[in-house]
C-alpha cells in the first residue's frame, strides 16, 4: 500500500504562482509514473502533467509553458510548479502514482488539494 500526502494548494491571484508537492510513502515495488490531475466543478478529471521514473514529461496543452512537473526519486516526491495561473486553472488537484507490481501495475491517488485562482 502506497500513501500519498499532497500539499501546496491555496488561493492565488491571476498571474500568480503556486507549487504543489506530493510525497509517496516507501514501497517495496517501483514507483513508475507520477502525475497530477485536476477536476473543476461540473467537469471530468483531466491530466495536467505526468513524469516517468526516467524523467520524461507529458503536459496538457492548456498548461504547456506555464506549469513544470519534476520529481525527486530519492524522496518519492513529485512537484508541480504552476506559474501565470489563470482563473480556469481553479480545480481540485490530485496526485496519482503508478506502481509496478510483480505482475501488472496499481494506481494510487492522493486526497486532493484545492487551487483557487481569483482576484
């Protein structure tokens, strides 16, 4: 079982910045992809960005050039630096990790952290 602890959400004005962190508990299995998803009221959860254990990244078009995902494998932690925030970035942000088991994979989700962009 992997537990995820998220932090860093809050209220910020348009154009501001926030940094989200998600720390995963130690696992005897390898943590593969780590990523961030978000869900706005009345909308489906969507991928924001993810990063492989080797450092390959993937971003939603809406955040390219504004958000940067990174990870510290030694700390099992993934970060999301969010710059030039817009009101449409307002959502609950969820961390997700993919753990490679002996056979197959397993997904784990964080509890979510609220990001509100408003003046």
